C-alpha cells in the first residue's frame, strides 16, 4: 500500500503508481469526498460528474445526463 507525506503547507504528492493507474497528470483535479473513516480522492480530469457515480448509494439506476441537464438549467435560471 503506497504512502504519501503531507507537507507543511498541507500539500500531498500522490505516488507515481497511483497517478499512472488513475491517469492523474499535471494540472489534473481530484474531488475530495469526506467519509466517516477518512477521505476519498476521485479523479475528475476527464469524466466530470460521471466520476461521482457510486459515491452516493441510491436504489435503482442513476441518470447522470439528466442530472447534469437539471443542474445546468438551474444554474442558467440563477444567472438570469
């Protein structure tokens, strides 16, 4: 299991094997999800909202395209 040290500024360097496995490159983003017993880092550099699939347990199928459309429509209403 790889380890990483937190710097004095709170920065974390992910081990290269983890960066390669999850295709996390320079200027990539990760979503930080607090859990009861720790945190989960989810790469968001390519999949966007789809990378959150499975984070929240729900019954039935999740339609991320419909959810994204609803969020975009809500943002549009807020801006106008």
